[in-house]
C-alpha cells in the first residue's frame, strides 16, 4: 500500500497503506526521511515516507487553531468495511494465523542478539555526510542477525540517529524511538523534529532516536531495479485499463520480481515485519533501555503492534499514529482493497473543497465539474506529457497526495487551474519525478515489496486480482489500478509467504513463564484517513484491551501527532510524559479546513510511492 511522507510507505494501502505504504509528514511539512537542507530546496513531494510524528503530516498552510477535546464515553463507530469475496482470507481463518513462523529458534536468536547488543551498546559519533544530519545529532550502528534462527550467521548493520533530551537530567525519561512507516521509510531524520514547537515538551524529556530499518537507506540497502529504470517518466495510469495494458502490467510485475531475486539472493526472505519487530527489540537493548518507548506511524503502527505482542514485557509506552488494520486476514491484500475505497472518498473531499472555492480556482462549481476539469488535464497529459515527464501516472500520483494531506489541497488546485489555463510549470513542479530521489525511491519500493510479499499470502492468480479490482474500479476508480500496479509483484513472489501474527493475542507466541500484561498504549486516528482507514484503528483498539483511542473527527490528513490539532498533541504529550491516557477513548474536533492562499506556498514533502511500477506503459 502507499502511504504518505512523515509516514512512510504503505502503498496505496500505504500499504500502498504505506504503502499502503506512503508517507505522512510532521507539522513542519518535512518528511522524516529527508534532510533539512534537501527539504528546504525540494519542490516536489518525497515519495514514500510517513509523517514524522504522524500528527504533523505536513506543514499546515493555514494558521493553526486550538480545537477543543470532547470526552467520548461511548466507543467510536467505525464505517462498515467492504467484503471481498474472491480472496479466501477471512475472520474464520484467524486461528490458522495464530502463530508466527519459526519461532522458537528465532525467539532464542533475538534474545541472544539483544544480550549482545546490550553489552556492546551503540557508539554515537558525528553523522556521515550521506545522512545530511548536523550536530548535535549523532549517528551510530547496531548489528542484527539477517536470520534470527541463525544468530551466529550473517549480521547486518542498522543505522541509528540520536539527539539528547534538552531538559534537566532529573526529568529525562530515556529514549523515544520513532518509525515513520513504509515498509521502506527511514526515520533517520526524526531527531531534527526535537527543535519544532509541537515536539519540544517531549524532546525535553526524551532522547529522540531514529533509525533506518533493515534494507532501508544505509542499513544493508535492498534494491530490485536500476534507479533510472524505476524513475522512468512519463508513464501511464488508466483508471480502467485495457486488456493489453493489463498484460503489460503483469509482465512488468514479473520482471520486477526477477530483479529482486537476482539482486538480493537468499537475503530476500528475511525482509519481514516479524524481523522488523525483532530488530526493534535489539535496538532497545543496544540503547540501554530496560523497556521501550516507541512512536510508530502508518506501517510503523503494525510492526509496533507486532512487537508489543511478541515482547509485551519490554513495552513501556507506545503511540500508534494512523493505524494499519492488523487483522491477520486483512494483511495485506484486503487492506489494499480497503485503501482504494477510502481514497475514493477522500478524493471527493478534495473536489468538493475545490468546488466551494470556484471563485479562486475556476475549476467548477460542483465536485463533478471539478472532476471533469481533472479528467481534461489527464487526457491532455496523456496525449502530450507536461514538460515531457508528467504523464497520467505522474499526474495521478501527485493528486493522490491530496488524500494524504490537506496541505496539498491548495497547491494541487492551483497547479491544475494553471495547467488548464496554459501554464504547465506549477503542475510540472508538483508532479515531475525528482532524479535526485530516484535511488531512495527505488530502495523504498524494494523494501516495501519484499516485506509485504513475504509477510502474508496473496492471491496467486491474475484472474483473482483482475476480478476483484475490475469490480472495485467501477466505484473507486481513482486509486484502484495504481494500487494493483504497486502490489502486483506479490502475485508472482517466489518465496513461501509467512502467516501474519494474531496481534494482541499474547498466547499466539507461545506460553511464557511469568507473563506480564501489556501496558496501556495510545492510538491516534483521523476519521477520514484514506491511507489507513479508521476501521483499522478500531480493530487494533479492540485487540489491545488496555489501549486508548484518540479520534480526530471529520479529518483526513494521514498522521496526527505534531500537526495543528492542539487537542491531539496534548493527549500525546500527557501520555508520553506521565503515562496517563484519556480513558478508553476520546475525540478531538477537526483541524481547520484549508483556505485558498493569496500566493503559492512551498510544497510539503509528503506523498506516496509512484502508483505504477516504473516503466509501466
């Protein structure tokens, strides 16, 4: 799935949820995966990151407000989820997904790796130039087994960044580890957020620690394709593809899989959510923390929840921002289908907003007329790509960002209006791929693909994908086939898939002596989030009985912590600083709706992975 910029990748689920994976950004509008200098000079949105502290999901282009909190005694109500009849996964199959693969050997391996990491610690020094992180941020490495069942075998080094807490030593509470999502997003830039206003109270008490998960960035990077081929543009993205286009889509997916196998070899099997959770346990030990304090956004909520299930006694406090639906039968195929439905709703939200501001943009007085304006631009770039690089796939990818982050609403409307009135430059700035980001984008996509394909079973026949998505595209055409393009390699994945962990079921990982209960965790969700639909937060909320769900009502920006909603930020600050939750659930009024700006503003760096596999016709 694709996710948005602070957040990492979930592709359209982001998964392209994240990607499913794609990413969200913090209030500053900078993705955690980008350096300060790069963020200041980049005009286009970074492809798959998750929001830094989720909440920020992009610097707001309007003045922040102070919404008030409303206590909610009753449980929030989740929208009904659609049913997908052609895929066999179902709640009834949950029992078969109870135990993770491996286990006992991997459990012993992670315990051994953690002990060794605790003894060695992490040597933090000046960050390498490649990380573009300035002092006082420092960097180090932690060694983890490639295969936890063989802890004495090959190890890989994960890169780690840190900035010390700013407050008095007597009030410091240790390390706060952050993951922006993905799979495939790096959190190395997280320490930069310690200086931002929304995070200063927490940064006074905690060291801000970021890291690049296995395969990402400089952490034993994974690649499946030459970056130049991955970033090829322009490409096409039809909402209702022809049979010939679908055949080319299948051919591209098969070729991409061959590239993953050829480039990664035997290591390819070890990029999984379970190993990401195990790596997090080793990182905790290396940091010298008896228990883990963690904030995960987008896909980071899923592997954080897997960690909490595997290691409940090691959890101190956890914040899950923009929650992936963790039900085993939804990982990952159904989650992506659900995401396509949610993006269609969010796409309508943007069109209705543009229609209300017809006097500014002149794109139509109704959402249907705004859609007609977009379709006119889509036909035009399909005939003659803008700037020679913005085709229909680049256009769709750029406008999908409006579903991730309200901060894109005005820039997207301005770019569309300018293009239709003869000025293509704003659209090119918004949608053209950045060659400088090609290697990072290809790396993120490779990790996303490997993790999601390894994690769980996917339909193995093209007929199932075609049947489900052809039907879905009739009511949700905007994102459906782009989501397919991103995830289709999983139909042809040559490795045996794992079985998703039954998150929250502490017995699923086997009996323990002296089992301890999982402490309360805090969940954050925007009610109209497209990348991680609200039903996912409700699912995890029910699976973790002591958890507390904070809902941003009538809002849809992906990534809640650190944004303009003071109500949400207060709940997070209180929890991280004191451990107190607002009860079983709480609601916050929505952030202010964007307003048209008097002049173009810098683009926030949040967005999604390219919708189509690079090179797709």
